[in-house]
């Protein structure tokens, strides 16, 4: 996926920021008024887009790709 623009939706971007702030799936769901299952699905989608397997991987890759400042 390198050299290709990775499209992150606004909700995915919010989720990435909250993961970086050490929020649990339950906390993210409550803050964004989504179900916990919806957050879990979004995190799986983010992992696929960023080609990572963990929440730590999401944060690291988000910084590498300048998704997070």
C-alpha cells in the first residue's frame, strides 16, 4: 500500500486519535455514540487499511503516515 493514498474516513480518524489517547473500545463507543461492536469493526477496517494488526500498530503507522500530528 506504500505509494498509494490511504483514505481514512472522519470517524476512523476520530477513532485513531482516541486510541492514541489510550481510550478503550467501550470508552470510544460512549464518546462517539456508537455501539462497541461498531467501534470494533471500524478498528478492524483501520488495521486492514494501515496493514497492521494491533492498536499499537495503528498509532505507530498513523504517526508514520502523518495521519496524527
